């Protein structure tokens, strides 16, 4: 049994490679040039619990409410509450899409692998380009956020945020190269500390309410004259992308699916648990901070709103202790984030997205650790350099727009798949289809229309560059590049037979209740 966990993460039956027969991936996606399976290179060493620990750590609930939520407080005021609620509803719709398609296509490429296998190779590459941009900026932005909280711990020192962030990036990259089992253990320990910090903020704020409940449902912000005024509905919707970014990461169980043991329905369970934990760990403290703040104006104007609430309600000692928890969460979050993005980059090398020998380098796995060490190191090195030399990642606002585009592609895939892939075995079949993908898709479209034109333009430019690369380099080489193979998971019929909770339906699909 893995130390520190109440469940044996390695006791589940290890899934076998697909035997002869079954439904080849090429029959699901006629654009796929091959029906061969991926070679199993990663180590199947974690179960559902380990996957949840890593995925929730990548979401970094504590870092989200201490680094990302302040952006919502500053721009949306008390409207941050509704922004997080709306993002949670969109998140539930997306989690249903991830659960169904992720268990059907358990590939380490995650979202881009799903989109490519349902909508086609070109939309799949656009999804990957979206993901690649996030891999460049997100780890650095989280690491840079550590500097301001180190300054809280040592107010008399001049803190170099770039140096602190670079050190965190480098250290977490070295840990992320270790085995997936070791990382599940490390992130599990840090996650316990992180959730304790979240609980402290929640209890303190809800036990010392200073603001009326009406501020949650009648959002207020501070106007140019310094007075509280109603928040415009458009400004509220614009803030939803920030909340979506704060919750992002519950697709992580798909990225780690090739390292999981047990039936594929475990992927769906991990996705839904990861989202549920994250919504609770972020929405509750955001609500508590808004209601417990002695002054709504000071909360909105503060550079560190959560620290303001902690100092005002709990005193400097408690603020110091929770700040240590925040730094632990940033460290933990960067480990998990680099783990995830490293595996997506590894998947792109395995799918031959790059000229040789680049693809060959990126798909290399460490012979003993069974981890994609080159791709993981690449994510860490880029993040370290970016963090050390500039603060640009902390100023990036278009990442929320990138996420909205990525979510929309997955939600569209969940709609299209039911029509074009009727014979696809689905170990988890979402209830109330097409409600959830429609919620996700419509929500993404509405939120997208409220974003800044500059951010939308940057995202459009990224996708245009990706399209040029695809049509001029990948498409002419479609027999050898950007190749989507079969997952290495067990046969669908075999998996269904092993798991008594999965019941075949008349359409050849499988349904389970989580």
C-alpha cells in the first residue's frame, strides 16, 4: 500500500494491451492513417485516488483563490461569486464531456486527442496548439505568484519575484521527472496541507460575516470615484473566463489515463471528483472572503485580498501560517502542472507533430522511471527561463480565452461523437445528453463574446499560425506525421466483463453510475 493513502493504489488489475479484434481507432476516425496501437511506455502505477491527487494538485485550489481569484475581485468585485458559480456550471457540463470521451479515448494527449479522434486531425491540431501555448505560460504565471506571498512572510526583505519563481520552476521540474507513483505520493501530502489552508480561510470568513448576503446576488464593484456601484452584466460574464481558468485542470485524469490501473470508468470517476473538490475548495473560500471582509472596498483594491481578510479577521500569525500553506500549494501545483503538460508534449512527439529528430526526442521515456523526461524537462526549462527573465506570464490575460476555445471544441466533440461514432464503446455514458455538452458549448460561446478584443486577436493569431503549420507541413505528410493510433487500454468487451458496475446497453455501449 502506498504510504499515506488509505487505499491500495496498485491492487487493481493492470489493464492489458488491446488483443486482436475489437474496434480499431481508424474505423472511428477515417482520417487516421493507421490502426496500430501505441506502445505502452509509461508505467501503470496509480489508481483513481492517485490520479485525483495529481489532478486536483494541478488545479491548485489554494493558489487559485490566492493568485487567480484576486484578479476577479479587482475586476468584478463581489461579482466574483456569480462568476465562479457560472464557471462551475460550465465546468460540470465539461466534466461530463470529459468523462464520456476520456473513458472512450484514454490517451495521454488529453483534450487534443479527443478532438482529433472525433472532429478530425486539423481541429485536433488546433486544440494541441491551444494546449501548447498554455504549457508555455501557465506554469510560469503560477510560479511568479509565489513572490508576492514570500514578501508577506518577509516584509522587511526585498523579494525578487522572478528569482523565487525560477527556483520553484526548476525544483518542481526535477521532481516531476520522477516516477508517477512517487509524484502521486508527494502531491497527496502537499494537497492535504493545501486544503487545510483553504478550510482555514473558509471557516474564518463564514464565522465573521461583515457583509450582507445581497452583495453576492447584486454584484458591486468600486467605480472611478472610489464608491461602490453595481457591476454591469457584461463585466460579470467577462470574469467567468477567469473563474474557468481557476477551475481548469479536471481533465487531468485523461492525461494520466495511460498510467492508471483498473477499468476505464475510473477515468470518469476521477474527472468528476476532481471537479467537485475544486469547486468546493474555491467557491466556498471566495464566498467566505466576500462576506467576511470588514471592508468590501479594501478587499477589491488589495493586491492580496485573501491575506487582507486573514490579517483582518485572524491576525498576522494566522496569516503567516496560511501563507506558508499557499507557498506549499504553489510548489505542489507546479509539480502537477508540469507533469500534465509534459505528458501532452510527449504525446505530440509520439503522434509525430514535429520534424525529426524533435518528435523522437519528445517521445523518449526514462528507462527506469518510465516517465517522459525530455518533454517534462522541456516544459520546465522554458518555464524557468521565462520566469527568470520577465514577468510577462503574470500579465497574460488571453489564457482564459484559450481555455474557452479548447472547452468549446471538446463540448462540440461530445455532441458530434454520438452521431458519427454510434458503435463506440463508452465505459461511462453521461446522463441527460445532450444537455451537458450544450451547457458547455453555449456557456463558452457567451463567455467568449465578452472577452477583450486584444485577447481574442492574440488567440486568433495563435490558431492561424497553427493552421499554417498544419496545412504546409503536417497535411502533406499525413501518412507519417500527426498519426492518431489506438489507445493501449484493454479491450472494451473485456473491460465491461471485468467490471460488474458497467452494464452493456442495446446499442453496444456501456453505462455506469459513479
